[in-house]
C-alpha cells in the first residue's frame, strides 16, 4: 500500500545505503535529497553545491558550474520533469 501523502512505498520496502566523504560525497552536511524519474539521486548540500549520484560516483555542481550559490535548501521535480533547486540565502 502506498502512502499518498509522501508517495513513498510502505515501511520496510526499499534499500538504504550510507555514504560518507570516503565514498566520494563532497560534504556530510546534507540539506535535502531527491530521486528523479530516471532514478538519479540528487543531493543538496549545505555548502558544496548539488550532487548527482547514479549508483557509481558522485558528481558535484556548484557556483563554478553556473549555480547561483554553493548551498541548496530544496530539490523538486519541475513541470518539465527536470530537477529544480533552491539556494540557501545568507
């Protein structure tokens, strides 16, 4: 049975993995996590940008890549089906 409020499967279903900086995660200060329709995991960090994970490596995007900032407070699916993000404003 699916929980319609969160669109998450019932308790006990799924696989949880734990990642650290030793695995390639650029920051342990995680603000939000989002899985897109293709199964790509997007991770918003406190001060290291947005991280993309497809099961084998972490790729970080930040101000140098054209983002407005290096912090991300929210991730969501846009009307076009892409990943939207919101920066943390100081």
